């Protein structure tokens, strides 16, 4: 009888555990390599786990939200139901690193409801791709959740190991993401920006970021353990992270996975998680190669404000237009044309007028002259962070530009805060940047945003949103107290900053002998500067140097010929922080271009040309570091050669310290 009694107790215990056990919901990527597992903990808190080819990517990590003044939504949930769908479609971009993008994913939606209390609802939407995962929270319309003040997002990213991560800090050095990337274990970081790129101990490369940042705070990552980060939303000045009203959705939290760095750089997951274009007729949106009245200011040859060295004069602008027309460049950027630059303009951006030019700049005449020369004008709107003032003039400013033929605007927000109180990457900033993009679209104007909030793929929805800064660009080579950008910095950009979208780095410096009070320098060879036009993607691509430094230089032919947009992109042999080689095919799908750069070390690389179309021959025009080239002592030598190649050929590259190679492959008829 005792044994029988024990058996009944054991059965009862099994039944009890079965009742308490939570069901796990799984969804795999179309290629079956990636798997998402969702379940509720015993307390009813949502958690997810993610693997790739059986390797751990994210260990069980919690999900949820906390609010001001009302009960948090972190636990006590039950699954109402779950639904799975599959999507497979190919869409075409008006510009990009790929002409056609395939969106192939499996989706799992978990509908959750609180077990008691107010019975509030939230949906968790997971999309699993062969290159990663995107997930978001969706709060439907409901009687017991109206307006909310989000105080905390409980989204964890838990790793199995204390992995290495390439990262930049949040707000500690500046507000614009303009920091050098550093590589440390997770345990040696604090709060970091996304995209953050991890090299895991199980031989994977993983990037955490977000997509479709719309009316929400930017997500940063706060270290919550030696192997874990938690979402840390950038707050308003009053401490609230996000003001929202149901129904609303969060941005997508994204995890991109690859076996090598190039897999991250060629992922289209972020783009696929944004809405299709809201601009039905995009015929007015056009990439361009441009020169500008810009570098001269950084070298203190010109000034933005009035005076004997004022750069944006009618006479000087016409010279730049003439140079652009002569060299078949598409546009001219003009900075310092408008009233407001005199004195300390960074202290109070309300002094700027976006419709009133300085007396020595005839904006109407310049517009006519540029049109006659078939050169576009790129206008400049520096706000010094005074966003309310800028918004008050936005409509009239864009109307004026539309009238005189300016179809691109470079915006700027040089100030630690917007309106002296809010972070650039807060919900406040996100709302402002979106308003500028939408208003610009109304007047057929493209935007190049400097001092921005990070990119999250919105160029798919608003393809007039062309490019951004949001990183250490060429300007640091004019005035940075640390000497300028290192060669290593450039080899990291494709796998860190550029995972968030196009970067207006402004390559193309040909003169390395300038002198500024800070002593900063361009720390590359000339061949490296040419290669950057392939390495760093931007549909608005600048030839950054002064016009006179290009005159008579054969190397300038590559700058003039290299496209700004691409139908295909291949990341070849690359090692983060050491070297990278990228090949891209022109928009019409005919010729290929290649860029290869190295850090401070010289390097010999063998590059198979298997990316070329099979069965066809090409003429390779190679711009390589010449004899004795060195970024510190002799950056100028470039050797230009030609040879016939096929997809079976191997190109042997000799990269000087801080050097590079740029190649144009012309298809032979």
C-alpha cells in the first residue's frame, strides 16, 4: 500500500508541474538556420531566446515595459493565442547598395493578456530572417490603456559569454555619435550606442540595433551584467522616456548575425523592417557627386560669417559651379550663405535666417547660373540645435529652395542639446528630424542630415532622406585635437557605423600638406582616399577638397567616374580594425568597382575576382599605392595600371601603411 500511495503522489506531482509549465513557441528562418523561442516564465513574464545553426546568440532574455503612474506590464501574462505567417517578396529601391531587396521571413505574433487586474493586452511580433531577427511590441487599442508615460523598457540581450564588442559611448564625449570605436569585453563597457557589433566566443558576428525609429526614443544598451545588456531609452528632460497613446508600436529591436563581418554589412534586415515608400513618384530623387564651399572653412581659408574671407559669395560660388560643370560633378554645396553666422552662432541658433542671404550672395542669380550650367545647388541649414526656430521657418525656407532650384539640403545641429534641453536621440529629436524629412518631401527636396539621430532604415519609407553624418567624418582631419581619424577607424566603419545606413563621410582629400592650429591631418594615402568612394556608401558623395587641389591630377578621374549607388555589393576578405575589401556593381549592372584599405600596417592581399560576371572579360584600371607611399611620411605616390581580367583572375594588392587600392572594372564588349 505504501508503494501504491507513493505512485499516486508522484503522478499528482507530474500533473501539477504540467499545469504550471508554460508552452514554448518557436519559429525558424526560411533557411532553417536561425530559431526564435518564446515562452512565459513561471510568473508570466515574457522571454525570448535566439540561436543560429544551433549556436547560442541570445540566451533567455526578459521583455516588458514600465510606466509612470500606472502598473508596469512585465509579468502576470498569459498567451491568448499565437499566429505564424510567411512573407517572401522582392522590392526595388530608387537608390542603395542593392537595386533589388528580398524580404523573406517567417513571423510569429504572440498575443498576450494580463491574467488579472485590468487585463491589459500587448502583442509581441517576431520576424526571423536568415540573417537575423527583428521584434517589436504592439499595444492595441483597449479600455484600460490610454495615454502612457514610459519610464523603462525591459528588453534584455543576454549572451552566453563575456564577448568582445565594438562600441561607442552614449553622450559621454558628444551627442552626435562622433567617437572612435573601441573593442572591449561586455564587462568593460557601460551604456553604449547601437549599432553595437559583437565578436562572440562561438565564432559569430552579431550586431544589435533597431529599425523604424518612429515617434519613440532611441534605444541605447545599458550593461546589466557581464554578459547582458538592457534597453535604455534616451529620456526627455523631465525624465519620461516616451509619451505614447494606444494603439502604438515600438521600433523593431534588431539582431543581425553572420559568420564573418561582411555578412553584417550586406544585411538588408533593417530596410525590410521599415515601411514601403510613402513617396509615390520618386523621379525627382537623384543621387549626386558634389563639391562644396566647406573644406576651406575648416582650413580657415574662408569663414562662414561675413568679412574679408567670407566663403559663400556670388563670385566664389560661381567658380565652384564652373569647376563642377567642367568636371561633370552634379552639385555644389554652399555653406555660410545665410544671415546668422556672425559672432558665436552656436550660442543661439535663433539668429539664423533660412530665407535671407548675406548681401554678397545673390541667391536668385546663383540659382539661375547653376541651372544654366546644369549643376545642382545643395543648400545648407545650420540650426545650432534651435529646432523650434527652424520649424517656424521650415515651410518658407523649402518653398524658396524649390523656387530657385535647390533640390538638396544639408541640415546641421551643432549643439549638445536641441533647444538647449533635449537630446538629439530622444523622442523630442526623433519627432523633429521626421518633420524635416516629411516637409522636405512635400517640396521635392532631399535631406543630408548632420548631427542626427542614428539611422534606422527610414530611407526606405522616405527615399528623399539620402544620407547622414552621425560619425567621425573627414572634418576631424582639419581640427581635431587628437590628430584626426586613424586608418583603423576607416576599416571599422562598414561593420559599425554603416550598419545604420549611408554615411556622409566626405572622402576625397588630395592635399596632405595643409596646416591648421590643431595640427590634425588626413591619416591615409591618396590611394586610400580613392578607395573610400567604394568602401563608404552614400548616395550623396562629396569630393571634399578644394577645387585647385584636383586640377591636373589624373587620380581625380576615378573620383569623377565612380558611382554613388550600386546594384550589387560584395564584402570580400575583411578583418575589423585591420583591413577591408569591398566590391560593388554599378546601378545599371555593367561595370564593377573595388576598394581596399588597411590600417597603419602595410599589407599584401590576394583578391579573387570571382564576383565578376562569369564568361566575360574586363579591363581593370588600378589605382594603387606607389613606391614609398606611407600615410605618415609620403601619402602621395599612386601607380595607375591597366590589365585584362576575368572572374577566374586573382588581383594581388600591395597596400602601404594607411594605404589602399581603388579599381574600376570596365566590361569589354
